[in-house]
């Protein structure tokens, strides 16, 4: 092997293993959801729901994002990843940590195994963050870089609070209600990690995929400050006073940040040269619709929580599942087939461009399977959320059967891309 | 005014023609129609070809594939010349640089 190929191969292995484990977690998540379907109409603070939520947020959502960032960050910053060993070590701590945490949540045994799981996860996440910071240490004054780094800080804070909550089960040292901290933990993860990260990465990739006319970054800068300011306000105010009327203000500030991001994306969309919207991009569009639905529900939750109405709990389940299974899942289900084929294509064909006829990255996945996946995801969306809204277990289960099939199809297609055998015409 | 070198003009147009074989892997259209090639300089005496190109955005994930593709193509078709490829950012690429042919392909 040429020594110059070594870093590329190291990066390739690190990235695709993250994609693969994440796809496996998605199948596991779908199975767990079907088993615990009956509990989805009850209180969200249920052992199996906690297990499912962590499987979705960490195993499915976060692992694939780690892989994507390892691939994307060096490209954006025109540098190499600081350390591949750190990346592997992070993954090596993350996977057993996740397994221990999810299993001990599922059987609700808040003892040593859950504590070990939380510490392993925190360590894995911290090493990931360290790798990102050291890769980006030569600051390039790039707004996308700011989004990624800030999101990593939020993720580490989320994991730290999560670990504290785990220890609080046994030692009860936190001075306030456990559910209050759970709200903070959840929003640090959902808004601090996922929302800020997705905003940064999507505003880099979507204009490139659509070939949009260059957009000014001022909207993104506004979005960055509004999202972070709103979230900080929410965390501090909720910590001291619980959910109250000021929570609306925090929600409105974050919402204003989302509006700036959406305005940026819609300008990119309207000025795009590439007219065709392919299936992966359709999945992304659907994901933004789900995000919009979740945002509409948020004031309803605050309204009912302030009144101490039980409906706040029901709407919280709907809100959480719209974000995790709707917004984040739909985005991943589509963007995987924008990013993974490119990663595999680069490995097999990049050195051959111009000297041989190579397939395109989009030729590496099965389009029929992706179409079936998209249609099944639409069925899942309609049946599952209708089931949650009307508290119908039958519709919830029907939706979950669809998401299980989505997970299987997704896994098959990911494997198809990873096992692609190069074919070259001279 | 420097004398017109017919041979250099001829080679430059051949270079542009072969560079049409380099396809942007994400968009599926060639980099000449994409407007990514900013200049082709030929030095007949030094037997040298220099291509300046840009990318649609800084940090484009396809950057290495595109610049590598240009090098491979030049090596394949102009083996008796040495080749250099540089990536430039001024002026910043704009979709207005896409040729009519390229626009038609993207609108499909």
C-alpha cells in the first residue's frame, strides 16, 4: 500500500464502522419499539421508554453523526482528523457504554452496570469532542465549524448531566426534582446537540447538493446566536423556576433561530440550479416537516405544564417521537444515501477519475429499496403519529411494523453500499 | 503584443476537450460545463501544461476527486507534457459560470 493512502484508509474504516453500527442500532431500536409499543401511550418516564430513547438518540442518531463528522470536518477544514486512534477508542467506549445503559434502563437496574454504562458513554463522547476540538484547533472563522464545535460542547454537557442523573438514582444528591433535570438533559441533547449540529452541517451540504447560488452567511450567524441564547435561557430559567411563562420566550428565541436557518435553506432551495429533488433529498424535506410539527406542539406542552395538566405528558411523548423518529430519523434515512455512497465511492474510484469510466456515487445504492423505504416511512408517519394522538395501540403497532421494515430495508441498502465491488471501464 | 502560437491554441482547445471527460461525481456533469476550469496555460518550450480550476465551494467533498481527475486525464492524453493543477478561489465560483449545456443537464 502506498503510504499516502494510509490516512484515507484509516478514515474510511473509522467512518463506515460508525455507519454500520448505527444501522444495526436502528434495527434494534425498531424491535425494542415494537416490544414496548403498549407503553408509548403512558408516561414517558418509563424504563423501556428511557431505553428506547437512548437507543434512538445515541445508537441511531449520534453514532452516525460521529461517522459523518469524522468524514466531513477534515474536508471543511482542509486538514486531517487529529487522531484515528482517539476515534476508535471513543467508539470502543461508546458501544459497551450504550449497551450497558440501554439494558439497565430496560430492566431498570440503576446500580453499578448503569453507572458504568454512563461513565463509559461520557468518556467516549468526551474523546470524540476532544478529537473534534484538536482537529479544528486552527480556527478558520467558518460558521459551519462554529456550529459543529458548539454542538459538541452541548453533547458533552448532555452526557455529563446524564451521568449525574444516573448516579442520582442511587445517591439522590441533586437538590431538585429528577424530572426537571430530565427536561434539561433532553433539551440539551435535542436542541444543543442535534439541532445546532444539523443546522451547521445541512447549511453546508444542502446548497452543494442543490447547486444553489451562494447565500450570505448572516442568516446562519443569527441562527447560531438565537438558538444558543434561547437554549441557555431555557436551561437556566427552567433550572431555577421550572416550566413557566418565560419558557415561551426561550422557545420563541430558539424558534427565531430555526426560522433564520429555514430562510437560509429556502433561499438555497429557490435559487437551486439542480431542479430534480432525489429521494434522499425528499427524505430531508420530510424531516423538516416533522420538525415543524414538533415545534407547533412545544407551546401546547408549556401551556399544559404551566397548568399542571396531565396532557403535557401525552404531548411530550408526541413531541419527543416527532423529533427522534420523525425529524432526525427521516434526515438520516435520506442523507445516509448522499454521504455513504460518496465515502465508498471515494475509496474505490477517486484515484481513477479521468482515466476510466467509473460509476457515480448515486449508482452504489439500490434505488428501488430506497423508494420502498421512503414509502414505508410515510406509512409509519401517518399510522404511528395518528396512533399516538388518538392513543390507539393498534395504529401504533401498525406504524411500528412499518418502521421495522424501514430499518431492515435501510440496513440491506447500507450493506449493499459497503459491499460494493468496483467495476471499471477503460 | 506577443506572437500568436497556433500550436499552443490547438493544444489548449484539446485540453479543454479532454477535460470534458472529468465528471463531477455528485452532479454527473463535466467540469468544463460546470465552469470549474478557469485557465489552461501551455508552455510549448518547457513542454508544460498548467490548469487552474476552482470548486463550487470551499471544502467541497468532491475536490480531491475532481483535481485528481484532471491530473489523470492530462497524464493519459498528454503523456509527453508535464502537468500541474492548481485550485484557485478567485473569482469565487457562481452557478452563472455553468454553460447552457450544463444547465440543461442539471434541469433534467
